[in-house]
C-alpha cells in the first residue's frame, strides 16, 4: 500500500513539473475575474449595494459607469498587473506592444468604413433605434453621450484584453497557436444568453478576432474592431432619434447630421 502511494505521489510530482505555471494562473484568474464581474460588476449590484452608500442615483449614467469601469479594471488593469508583476512579462509578451502596426492599420482602414455604412443601415430600423444607446438619456444629451461612450470604450478595452490579451498571450508560451482556440471558447460561452444566431457567430468571431490579434502581435487591433460597431450604432441611432430622419440616402444623411 505504501509503495503504491509513493508511486502515485511521484507521478503527481512529475506531472506538476510539466505544468506551465503562467498558463495555469492565467486560465484560472480569467475564470475568477469573470465571476467577480458578474457578481459585483453589474448594474444591479450598483443599484442595491453601491448607490445607497453614497446617496447616488441608482439608475441612469452612474450605473453604466460602474459596470463599464469594473470591466475595465477586472479585464485590463488586474490582468496586466498579473502578467507584469507576477511573471515579469514584457509589454510585447503581454500583447500591449505595437506589433505589426502596419498590418493592423490596413485592416482597420478597411473595416471601419464598412462599420460606418453597416451601422448607418441598421440605425434606420425602429427596433435598433429603440434599443441604442442602451442608456436612453445618452441619446438625448450630447454631454451624457460622450461620457457614456468614453466609459463604454473602457469596457471594451477590459473585455477584449481579458480574452485577446490576457488569455491569448498569457497561454501562448504553453499552447502556441492553439491559444487562439482556447481564448475563443470562454468568449463564446459568455454569449449563451444572446439570440441563438449571435451565440453561434460568437464562436466564429472569437476565433477570427483571436487569429487577427495573433497575426498583428498586439491586442490593440481588437478594440476598434469590436467597439466601433457598437459606438457607431449608438451615434447614428442618437442622431435619428433627435432629428426623426428616416431612410438611407444622402438626403437622410444630411438631415441626420443636422442633429449633431
């Protein structure tokens, strides 16, 4: 019996030596950070636990700033701290360098005009106008709009870095190019409550965006790719709501821009 336990202990020790500590910490930390975001980072927690402490308006801009800010801290600040101070990683190794910026700029230059046109078309739908911006006050007040979108951008930095930075680059040493698929899996699972087609597309999108970041050697390309579509949709829907403009032609565009 003692010989059997000794043999098993040796197997455990040998297996432990093969574990890449950084990859293990990154994967487990990412899971913990998602749990913390869901527990303490949502607007419901702000309304019930934060706003009453400081006599703040429980609904409205403050709740959205809380959600966006917590995601920025949990998705970007803490992961960067883990890699930088816990594992002495360089900015490049963390995906925060410039990478192949020439390639990234070319992709962005092609992508953003498509987003500009695509969101303009979508904004003509009453369903989209009733949903975006999610904070209705942002659609009626430009000061609120720009504050809301600035923190929304912080949210996207946190959301994208958690997967396309922390998990992708944090596990790359252990898994190589397979890290693209590792980061895509939890990203897709986080879309479980979305409409079924969107949930399925999140699998493809997660892999594609991970591959783009891998090719660019920098996480920064992921931010405009993912955030631009939401911010531009908010922008167009806000303008349409202000002006009542409908249609997709130049006349409609001219009418809409008068609201800016």
